[in-house]
C-alpha cells in the first residue's frame, strides 16, 4: 500500500518541475522547513498565503542560490550587504534591501524592500541552483503556530495542502534566520535568529540597534503573538520555578535541569549541558512534544539572554503572548 507520505516526498528534479508549474513544495533549510513557491509568480505566492492562512500584510523571505542572483532582484547591493553575505552565507542571515520590480508586491506586502537570504541546506541550495527564479518561502506551518524542524511536522499541519516535500532530515539550527534591515541609515536587527547578534556585531565592529517587537500590522511579521503550540504557554522566573505548585496536567519546558514540581515525563529539557546552540535546535521540538501531551498549560523558563539565547527567549515570549 502506498502511504500518503510516500506520495508527498519528492526529489529535487520533481520539486523543480512542481515549482516551475506554480506548485508548493516544502523544502529543508538549516533553520526550519520552508513552504516554497516561485518567488516571481504572483499566483504561486498567493497560494502560500492561502495554505498557511497567513495575512497578506506579512511579507515573505526570498531564497537565492548566490550573491549574483540576489543582485538581479535588488535596486542596489551596498558593500555592507556583500561583506555580510560573503561572511555569513549560505547561513541563517536574512537581509532587507530595496527591491526591484521583478519581485511582486504580494511577496513584500506592498513594501519597497525585500527580505532575502541564501539557505545553507545542501539539497535546497542545489534545487535553487537549478531554478531560474528565487523561492519565496515562509516557515512551513500554519500562521501563528510552531515552526517545523522535521518533515513530519510539515506533514501534520500542511500535508494535505501542498504538492510535495523534500526530506532533508532534521534542521540543524532549529530557529529562523536573523533578519537585518539595511534600508535605513544604519543596520537594524528586526528578528533575532540563528546567527547571533554578537557575531554580526563583532564582524561589523559596531553595536547594532534592534527593533524586534510590535503588535502593529504596520510592522509586518513581528507580531507579539506567534509560535503557538496550541496550548497556553506561561513563563516562570527562576525564583517562581522553585516554589511553583502546579496542576499535575501541566507540562514544563526546562533549560538544562528538570524541575521538582512535575514528573520528568511531563518535562522537556532543551540542553542538559546548558548549550544554547543545542537548546535553539530543540526549542520547537520541545514545544511540540509537550503540546502533544495535551497539558493544561506549558510552563517555561527563559534561557540566558546571550548569543542564540536571544532568539530562544524571543520565541518563548511570543509563544506565551498567544
Ligand atoms: O529561517 C528563516 O528565515 C525561514 C526559512 C524557511 O528560510 N523563513 C521564515 O519566514 O522564517 P517567515 O515567513 O516565517 O518570516 C518572515 C519574516 C516576516 O514575518 C517579516 O518579519 C520579515 O520576515 N520580513 C519579510 N520581508 C520583510 C521586509 N521587506 N521588511 C521587513 N521585514 C520583512
Ligand atoms: Mg514563520
């Protein structure tokens, strides 16, 4: 018997055909799985919004194979953009730059700028090299919910609505790319992600401004409520954690140690060695696993607010705002 999963998994050749025909393919990246479509085909882009139930005011990231390909789609590529791309790409860095007309307004929510990156997963890079268009790809989850870091996560939420998925195994980074806006007089971090603010700052030799939170649609995609595992998430401080009296049906997302208030089966440890890289990689997995226990609430602590910890805490704060 052919299972649904066998029908939906495709290789890069098949994926390229589907995408060229305006279809949707979920693709692996080093950060999270993306829901990809031809980034210069308005109809295909519209399907992304439809399938994800994503509001049109939330612009998409375009994925490219190389800096040369990027330069064809932006008004100008300043030296700082080239330097950053040469240093950190392929990898979890997204730049916002003034767009050329070839990028449809639908992809950018009507803005004159476009977000773009070169993803580091070899299968998707190979796919991009063989296409003559960039791929628009948001995370492959329903709008507002936890991002997928494995093919099964994509299939659970979107399996019936997409035309194929490339199985690239579990994602290495586990949180989305860091977004840096280069359209203003100085670079501004719009989203903390898989490349740490400290790494960018030490490369550029200066401190960066951040503008990472908003509940206003005029600041697209930075919604305060996001990444929801479908259950209430409540953040607890270290002090509260020790004295917390919890419902036995609750669950706990811990940084590096179990918590005495619940049996260990109802807890998920992000990283026993308190390694922020590992914690980032396991974050969405943990939210999902605990969500699958159908708990009354998921308690979570914040992690140290340095390096990738900033991206983790950002996702936890937004998940708890749902
Ligand atoms: O790691 C990632 O970036 C993943 C993988 C699939 O590449 N993609 C991803 O896409 O996280 P998505 O759609 O979940 O997040 C895209 C966010 C938007 O919500 C918005 O915050 C920002 O990118 N964005 C896109 N275009 C923008 C623009 N022109 N100006 C400012 N922000 C923009
Ligand atoms: Mg997303």
